[in-house]
């Protein structure tokens, strides 16, 4: 799944729906989310002093 032209809020909601019942564990969800994000947003989060590590952190910080 990729963000494309979707807002971060929409992308987060779609990933949450996809994750339910998928069997994906924390790390796999983070990787799916991270690599589907638009490049500028992903870079901004990765380059933070304390980058997110949990899926909830990625989702919250991407939206903000």
C-alpha cells in the first residue's frame, strides 16, 4: 500500500484496516507503513532526533 495522493490521515486509516487480521507483527507493520509513505514525510520522520519505532508512533508523527 502506498500513500500516493492520499492525506496522511487517510493513509493511516487504510493501513489500520489492512492490518486488522493480517497477522502482521509490529516490525512488519512499521515497514509497510514507512515504505508506503510519501518520501518527504518518511525522510522527515527518519531524520528526527528520536525517530519513531512503534507503528503508533509512526502513525501519530506522520499525521502531525
